[in-house]
């Protein structure tokens, strides 16, 4: 019945949760088997155990922050015909009227990388947080083991109560037969028989109530195990009364390594140490690098506009050439004229315009690549860095004090628990002796009643004394087991053989 904080079984349980939730309860249920079923099926514990998977991903994510980030995007678009406005002008005002609709597509590949001291410490911080999460799971495991053990002991307690109630019923029935026999021989009156019948009725009520309490304890046990109601099983682990021979130094040593709460606070201290280093990151420079590639296409729905523009440019060139020749002819002496025939819009140019327009959607034209490197050095941030660093230091100091507080609490609780265990053990032995004495007194009372030396009321009183002695013995025995269960939670391991 191990209650260790960082046990391998916890990780295995997290992976086997779907299968564990379906398992049934054996006919003979041991305490170890009950704890195993609860670990795999108890909903509350499963919720806590699932946190470890998120902690694992947090560690992976922290390592991922040390690598560059990349993204890619692509787009397509359409622009209809019409006048576009640029300030107070339109394309028509600029001589670009009657434009066709356009189809566009583009893509971009970007790579960026940033690094600072907090990012470098990220994996260590995430690992420390995961250790803290595991410690918290260990605390939940220790609480679960304690709750299952208490539920198991409660069922044993109620079983003993049913046994005692059955014994008391048998004793009451025996007393009734004894009173009836005495009535036949004339040594008692019918009043004794009536009193005996009333005693039998009371004993039957006690049996009914004891069995109901046992069934309630069984239902609570199934609830702790995370199992559906209605399953029938028997408890197979006896909790014997054994003398507590442990030494306080031995228990303290076990608690320092096995106590779940102490382990959680130590993990919190480790995480706080890294938090102090991370809080210093705003004092250090940070580096960022980014680069990217982009490309685009643009295709008109009709090339008439581009052809018309090209023809207009050719016509303008011919007109300019003609004007220059006219000017050259007026000079003295005149200059030789230019060859204006070289300006002509050919079918080859028309086909080139059509071919160049045929770009959508994959005829990309790349933009120049870019590369940016920047270094940021913080100078003054309004004292926020100092405040955050001091807060991290105080958190670490608090974690140190919490560890010391827990160690002192363990010393006190172990000393008290050990003293209580020894007292409970001696009390149980004394209550067993008292029960034996009460049993002998009942036998003696029956003999004296048969001889007519005492009344039936005295006989019932002797039976009542025995019943109370049985109850006190059971109460003392299970008080001992309750104390030992609390000690097991403190030391983090089983103390029973």
C-alpha cells in the first residue's frame, strides 16, 4: 500500500485510464486491489492525474520556443471594373479609364526567430512545473489511498457491528428460551417472559440497523472506487491489532522522503528558484531575426486595355518622330530625318502582351527577399522589473518557509500520532480484557438466574454490559487502525504487515 509521491504507477495509470474505468470488482477484494481500482477509476483522482499530460506538453512547448517559427499563406482575389479613386482623382482623370477586371494571387513564406533569457529558461521552468504537478498528483494519490483505506476500515467496522448485533440477538433469544423454561417450572412469572420478548425485539431492531449501516458503508466504498452500485464483494484483507514498535526517528526518516505534501512544497521551491532567474530576463537584451519571400500574379480579364495602351504609346512615338523630322527640316542646313517607320505595333507585340497577361494563378513574380535583425536592450521600464524580481524572490522565500513549516508539522504530527497509536493499542487490549470479563459475568448471571438468585432484569443488565463491552472493544480496535492510517499518510508508506 505504497503512497509515494513520484511513483511510476501514476504515469502508467494516466495512460491506462480508459481500460481501468471498465474493470469490475473481484469477489474477494483486498485493500491493495481496492487502491489499484480507485487509482484507475476514481473520477476525482483521474482529473488530477490527467494534469500530467498537459504538463508534458508544456515541456515540449517550452523546447519548441527555442526554434524559429514559420508560416505560409496564399491568397487569390478579384477586382471588378469601375473607377478607382486616388485622393481627389480617379483613374479616368489620369488617363486610365475603361480598365478591365483583374484576377490576383499571391503567396508569402515568413521565418522569424526571437530569443531572450526567459525563453532560454523556459524548458527548465516547464520541467520544474511538471515536477510540481507530479507532486500534486502524489498528494491526490495519498489522499485517495487514505480515503479508500478509511472506507475499507468502515466496512470492516460495520461488519463487526453486524456480528455483534447477531450475537446479541442470539443471546436475547437464548434468554427468552431460558425465561420460558423457568416459567414452565414455576420459578418465574410471565413478566420475565414478556421482558425477554421485548429484549428480542430490540435486538432485532439493532440487527436491522447494523445491516443497513453495513450496506451504506458498501455503497460508499463503491463510490470511492469509482464503480457502479450494486456489485457484491467480500473484504479479504484482515486488519490485525499489532503492537506499534516503530521509533519516532524511523518514522521521521520515512516522512522526509515519502510525505506527499512535503514533496510538493520542495517542488514548488525548485520552481520558485527558476522563477527568480526568469524574473531577471527583462534586464538582458533580446534578439529577433525575421526573413520572408513573397510573390504575386495579376491578370486582366481582357487584354484590350493593355493593347490599346501599347498602340497609344506607338502612336505617340510616331507623332513625336514626325514632329522632330518637321523640326529638323526647318534647320539650316536641315538635319537628316528620323526613320519613323521603325515605330509600329506588330502582331508579335500583341501576342507578347497576351502572353504576359496570362499569369493567373501560378505565374508568380517574386518580390525581393528581406532579412531583418534587431537587438532590444531595455533601459527603463518604470521599476516593473525590480518589482517583479522582488516578487519572485519573496515567492522563493515563502516556499522555503513552507518547507520548514511542513517539516515542523510532520515532526509534531508524527510524535502525536505515535503516542496515539501506542495509547490506542493499549486501550484495545484493555477493552478486550473487559469484554472477556463481561462474557464470563453473563455466563454467571445465567447460572444464577436458573437458580433463582437474581431477577431477569439483572440478567438483561449483564447482557447489556457485554454488549457495551463488545462495542467498546470494536471502537478501540478501529480507533487504533484510524490512527495508523493517519500515520501512513504522514510517512508516505504502509506501516502494516
